[in-house]
C-alpha cells in the first residue's frame, strides 16, 4: 500500500475532526473534496455554509479509514491507546 500524500491543511482538518467528540466539523470545500477522494472523510452534500469572500465549508465526518489513519498518526504521537 502506498502512503497517502496529505497537505498540511488536510492533516490539520483530520486532526480537528479526530479531536471533536462526534468526529464531525466544518472543513473547507476543497480540502474536504480532496480528503473524500482519499476515502478519509464523508461529506454531507446537504450541509454547507459560506461567508463573504471565502470558499464554502462542508460538513464532514471521519470515515472508518480516516479514523484508522488518525489513530495510527495522532494517537501514537500523544501516547494514547484505543
């Protein structure tokens, strides 16, 4: 399996999703699309928000693959066991 190439913003979005209690939060539209293409999150097509002059945000939740990726990369760094 080839390692996933993720940008800094993608990693930050995954970390934020992993830290939230429901593992769902708003993510920038383009970041959400890139993470969804890698099957790390699922995006709710009906929920989006925008503010003047910014790209829209989409409501995203971690997928099973995304949760596993986060546990491998973020939980180890913090000394967690799950």
